[in-house]
C-alpha cells in the first residue's frame, strides 16, 4: 500500500513539475528564433531550453552569457548535457535516448531548479513540442521514464530506511567485521539492528544490512498479530554463518 501511494504521489508531483508554468497558450519559438537569444550584443535576450521548455536566464548572465562557463546552453535545447556533463558540440543536444534512470533524475532536478529560479518563456517547437505547442510522443516517453526513475528512487530510499547498510572494516589479521549501530549507513534511527545479507533480485552481490529484530514487520506499525521479530523473516535476508542470530556484530575470518 505504501509503495503504491508513494508512487502515485511521485507521479503526480512529476507531472505537475513537468508542466508547471507552461500554459497551453505559452509562446512558441522555433530553433532559429531561440538561437537569437544567446545574450550577445544586439541580441534580444538570453534564453535556454530544457525538455523543450524555454527559460529566460538573463539573471544568470555571468553563467550563461558569452564567456560564461555554461554559455553553450544559451540559445538552444541541450537537455542531454544536463545529465551527461558533455559540453562539447556533440553533447549539447536535446536527445535523451539511452540515458540511465540516475541521469533522467538529474534532468528532473535541473528542470525543478529552472522552474524555481527563472522565468518560463514558452516552448520550443521541435523534439518535445509540435507546431501547436502540444507535447510530442518523445516528450511523453521522457516524462514516463522520469516518473519511473522517481518511483525506483523512492523504493530505494524506502529500502535503505528499512535495511540501512552495516558498518564494516577489514584487517589482514582478523578479517571482515560487520556491525550495526543507530546511525550505521548514515541512517539515524531508534534501533541498531543485526547484520544480514540482503539479496536483491537481478542484482549482483549481497550487501550487509542492519535488520530490526523486534516489533512488527516494516509497513505494519499498527499490527497486533506479529512474532515480535521485526524484519528478520523477510525472505530476502540471509544470516551470516558462524554468527549469533541476534548479535549486533559479526566477524568473518580471512580466508
């Protein structure tokens, strides 16, 4: 239930952000018109586009104007470079094919930044908007991919709260020591937990995570019918051999 509700909220938030400030009758610019807004003397202004949304970045002239570190973004839609960091002519393009979920989240973050800090001007006719200002199939695909990336991020964040990473250290004399504390993995909480291996379907490796050993299972805080074992019975978990099942630390000898 939690995951479904969270995913729905994220999808709504993403949709609102992706369309915020871009009413149906917003100004439409062609690529040729947008190129006139690179901030050079005699040009009418300083604009850039991201996912086809055009922003007035005059207030950031020291960054986007001629000679600025990000001047290559001015007068064009260079969406891909916001994720790739490739500021060469080959990288300053609007295609987003092949980008990873993390890179799509970067684009989403930049879109949020521009929506919060710069004035939206209109839409760029081309890959993401047609000549009537309507979203193209390419834009709908990107929006769907971003929403999926946000969902995956929410699930990852939720998993880290449920199963925070262990502390670990290695020495040639003693081997590897895993242990749990109330702040291990950078996740402050009211419990320390016990070390377990976590199996993720489709992923390589079994990282050490800290698992609650008492109370109801995760996501069932109000349940009165439970075995008071926290998440120890989660099928994705495996106990370390040779370690007490409720010990807060485990040492795996070298070799």
